[in-house]
């Protein structure tokens, strides 16, 4: 990459002018974009949304596995109470305890678990497309701000050249006035023009500082952060290029733009929600198992009264239970039907949202296409205007140097040329930006070098 200038800018709250510094590193366009994406809070929030959806997906997959739990219960009874190990009422203090484990396994539930897994996975993809959409918005914003900085720097350079040129003319005219070869009015006119040109330079520098600050803010850089950029020497736009028709760009963009992918994925999520809701129309079958044992301080072994140890009690009271539970829905007070109908409404809403995203994308592409065409035509016209006014200014400057043209003629010719150059510079960067945005919608990476 070739660079005309290396700008070392340190924006301080106490100064609004350009100030040169020597930073440790220079920022190019790619670094600006990467930093902006990495530090954008909306990207971070959307990343957390992806993390949440990932946890939901893991939880949904775990629903296929058995649900296992253990328990322990200890009781102290005093007075006339039944001994839970013998069911005999006794008038004494009894310590009893029981513990065990239960397990539950879903066998069939209308494919609710399978569809929930698919839905949560689709939710992850939808959130990831949301991250991409925010990143795309950041890329476009940084691109616009970055090119605006270059444009404003060009204006500063043009203004500096004008100041130097007029300063030379003022010095020359001053010598002519002192020698009696030119009237004082010509010098006063040039000095007035010189003061106005210095004012324009100050305005250009202020505009540049504001543009640089806007770029920093879009990157989430602190106001007082030392910031330097490299300004590439951009080639002149190709005035003969033919743009891809907007309808072709739209067809390409439909397949790659994350906002479209996300809207499509949201429809898929709603479809799975409908299947999940319909699952409650079907019977569900579950397996449950239970292991249990107990002990009592009042226990007497009927086989060996001398063997009342905990181990013996655990063995004697150990029980196992296995059950199959079939739940058949009969009437749910319209809960299932309402859930199904609401999921259908969500599908329709998401379909409308998809159409809205497509409409917005089409409008943005059509606007970018028209902007690119207009910028190209404007640039061509301004380029011809500058070429014509340069010839005119050279002629006036030659006559002014020889004394055949007045100061007014010189000032008017120079002003006309400077205005035309400023417009050419503006249309140049508008042309470049419009073309890059149109390419971006076609899936091409934005490169500024």
C-alpha cells in the first residue's frame, strides 16, 4: 500500500486544531474495522445472546437423559406413634430414617424433546446472524467515517496550497506596489482574499478534526486516546465502469445478508414451536424407578431378635419399584389449542418480518445503485469542469503576472477553480463510497488501499 501522508493526530479537549504526535503504531482501515467490531457493546450483547441460546440448546439435549435424584429423611417421634418399620403403635420415643433414589426416563412425548433440540439449535443460528448484522452495520459506518476523514484531509491539503499560493501573490504584489508598478487597491484585494483563504483553512481543519473524532467514536475509542491513521493514495475512480443492475445485486444479496438469514431462521424457530405445542395433543409415556430402605430405633428382628443392626434393617426393608406411566390428554381447558394457534400467528408474523427485511434490503440496494450512478455522473461532470477552469486559471494567471489582468480577474478565476476542485474532491469520495457499498451488498469485502 502506498501512502501520501502519515497523520499523527492527538485530539485534546483544550485544542481544536491539528496537532502532530508520534504514536507507537498507525491504524489502517482494516485495523479500524476490527477494533470497532471487537469493542462494540451491541456486538457483545448479541454475543451474550448467542451464549444464552447455546445453554438452552445444551439443556434441551439433556432432556433425553434420565432424571436421577436421591433422598434421605430422619424423624424423631415421641408419644403414641406408629413405627414406620412395623406399623405398630407404641408409647415411646422412636428414631426412624429412610433414604433411597428415584429415576425418571421419558419414553415418548410426541417428539417434544427432539423438536425442542432443533428449535434451540435454530435459535443459536438466528442469534449468530444477529451478530453478523451488527458487524455489517459497523463496517458500513466505519467505512463511511474513514473515507470522510480522507476527504476532509484532502480539503485541508487543498486549502493549504491555496494559502501558500495567495501568500506568494501577496508578497509579489506588495513589491510591485512598493515599486509603484501596481495600485494599492490590488494589494488590499489580495490581502482580503488571503484572510478569507486562511479562514477557509481553519474551517477545513476543524471539519477534519470532527471527522476524525466521529471515526474514533464509531470505533469506541476514548476521546483522549492517541490515535493515528494512514491515509492511502486512492486511485482515481474508473469513470467507464458499468454497475451490476440493482435487481441482480438484490438476488445475490438475498442469499448472503444476515438479516435475511435471521428472518428465515426465525420462521423455522416458530415452525418448531408449533410442533412442540402440538405434542401435547398426544399421550406421553414415562418410566419411573424407585429404590428405598429404612431403619428404626424400635426395630426388632423377627428372625433373630439380637440382630437389629442398621445393615440388617437396610437389607430387610430394601424395596424396588418400577412403573410405566401413560398420560392421556382428555381436556386441557383449551391450553394446547391456544398454544398451537399462537405459534401459527408467530409464524405469520415472522413471514411478514421476512418480507419487510427483503423490502428494506431491496430499497437499500436500489438507493445504493442510484447513488453510485449519480456519483459517477457528478464526478465526470466535475472533472471536466476542473479541467476547463484550470485552463482558464492558467491563462488569467499568466496575464496577471504580466500585468494584463486585474486582481479581481485573478481572484475570481482562482475562486472558481477552488470551488470546482472542492466539488470534484467531494464527488470523488462519494463515488468511491457508493461503489464500495454496492459491492458490499454483492458479498465483496470492502478494501481501502
